[in-house]
C-alpha cells in the first residue's frame, strides 16, 4: 500500500499542474507507526491533506507521516496548517520538519503547532539523542489554524509563526550542523497516540530560496517567479504560472478571465486558471517596465516604455488599445512611470522627476489630449510613489515617507489635502483600490529596508484595509517585493487579487 502511494505521488508529479504546485516527491511513514499514513494533493485547490498515526515525535525516536523532498542550501518554508476534527490527544501535531534522514532517531528541527495551541520550535541535534525545545514554549490560544515559517541560514534555523491576518513573529532560533548539507524538507502529521489516525490540512505552501544581503539581480541573475492570486475572503492562494526567469506586475483584464503582465520588455496575457502566456502587441514599445494599467472603462492600456538614449532610463508614458496596437505617446519628459487612470479616462497619474521639481520623485497628472502636465505633490526631500484614483474620483491614494517611514496616504485630486492611513513600523507601498471602492491592498516591506526602496527578494506581506482607514490585516506572506504588486491587480468583482512571488 505504501509503495502504491509513493508510486501515485511520483506519477502525479509528472503532471504539469502538479509539478508546478507540489514540490514534494516522497510520502513515507517514519518509525513504523501501527496506523499507516497517507498524503493527498488536490491540484485544483492546491491543498495538501496528510493522515497519519504515531506515538510521538519526541525522546530518542519518532513515529509520524512525512511528505518531503531533498533540498540543499538555504531555504524559506511557509504554509498554513490546520488539524482537522476533534482529535484523540491534545498534543497531536503538524508543521514543517527538516530532517537528516528517515531513520526514526535522526537529527531534525521542526516548526510545530499542537492541537492545544502549543506552538514551538523543537529539535534533536544528534541521531538517537533526546528531543529538545526552548524553555519558554509559547501556548497560543487554540485557533483553527496557524501560519508557520521555518528558514535555514547556513546552520542557523529560524522559526516564525502567526495567527490569520497577523504579521509573522519570531518564535526561536537554533544551530543545527546538519551533515551533509542536503536534508529532507517537508510537512508532517503525528497523532501522538499509538492507535489513532489524525488528519492535517495544509495550504498556501511555498518553498523559497532567499538571497544573500546585497544581492544584485542584474549581475547575479534573477530568481524565478510565480504568478498567483488570492481569494480575499478565505486567504486561499493559487499558483497559475511559473517560470525560472523574471516577470512582473499583473493587472486583471476587464473580461475577468485573463491577467496582463510584463515579461522581457513585452506585455502578455495569461488565463486566470493557468496556461501559457499570449503576447499582447505594443508595436515599437518593446522595453516596457512594470508600470502599466487599464482604464476604468476597459478600453485602453497605459504603458511605461523606456525610450533609448535618455537619462534615468527614459521611461515614457504611452497608451494602446486594450487588444494591443500602435502606442500613442503621452509624456515627452522623462522619467515618467505610470500608476493610475482618472475614472473619466481623461488624465493619467504618474511618478516622475522634472527640472523644476528638484531631485525627489513627485506625483504628476497629465492630460491625454493636450499632454499638459500638472505637479500634485511638493514634498522636497521626501519620496512619494504609487498614486491611484479611487473609483469615485474623490481621492488619490499613494505611498509617501513624509512621516519618517513609508506609509499609505490619500490626497484630494488637487493635491491640497493629505491624510495618513497607515501608522506602523513597516514600509508600505503601492495602495490599490478594489473596484467596489471598499478596500485597499498594499505591500509591506520589513522595517530594516531602506525607506525609499522596494527591492526584490524580501519577506513581505500583502495587507488589506478599508479605504477609509483602519487596522490592516495580512492576506498573504510571500517572498517577493519589486514587481509583486506594483500596479492595480484586483479582479473586476473585487474578490481576488493577483500578484507575483519569487521562487527558485
């Protein structure tokens, strides 16, 4: 039976959908529990279900069910975990595990959540040694599920955890000198009862490969990317496209069936259920960056194309029909980076520098017909970015560092009234308003990132809040940053948000 299960997993791995979304290739019981375990992956929902027995994962030997793969080097493991049903023992558990081998007494380190709310980092440093965990174990209130993250930095392992809607918090760190460097990495379930079988549900599972501090993608190469969308109400994410190269910044097309994004200087569309990208022709504009978006009436796309031979990369605004076509130039001076349409379709919002505006980036509006530009912000020495109109045209939302850190603001269309909406230690960028005007989503960078920077390959969050202001809640923890959500990416029905995360 176990052989057949492993064979089924391997066969399913050969499927394009399964291989993109399920990184694991081995399903096994460890320690010969009296109740055999199993693993199942649903490619439609991208949810894993593990069932397994086992007396415990403790003392000098373990019994549990393990879905895993071999992996070397540094990595970042993130997923949502839920123990299903009532359970026979309050210490049944699930989580991430990094293990030296399938030997029942093997050295390993785990990020664990128990049914009674105990959330802990646990380890066995040597084969056959007794398990250990910190003395200050965290007993969280019992919740439906936890978000667990386990990161490897050389021999150092870091565990983070969060309740739904909250930022990840550091739980603990521990040195684990695994030898050799290649280890088993995966998710597990343990009944903590020799005769019981328990079930764990695991979703939004991602295995990422962090980069070293100071990493320069243009010199050292880009990591791959995943195209994803998240259901706002449930927080369930789906990966619909992966590539071992760079692509960025999805918009949701007006038909609700496709995404628009930039890749290799061109614009492409992609079915929201997955598939292969199709080129959207933009004529001579073949150096498009990640600042592009669709008019409120769905008829026109604004793009930012780099004209060669100009300073500051020559980013220039153009418009093209929604089905593609010959671009019409809108701005002459550079740099100009598009970020928003006025609801009536008559003007574009952009961020740029001008000879009369000093060295800082400012927010401008340009009339599509007359090409007349109007400067809207005048914060000398401060950085503002990401301007976007609300659907009713009453506010322009943007991010700015006037208060010290990068926060979300809104201003009147004439730029005279400004209101701060977020107040926290994170650096918040790129507010995007839902089509129904009720919500805004933005990306939050860690506090240690330069206030004026929004780099790639960071542990970031997508957060949601009412457009009028209020406490933000996290809807996705991801490895990404620049290019993840630079432009409006809500679905037309305001139920889903598209974004790009980084992978191997």
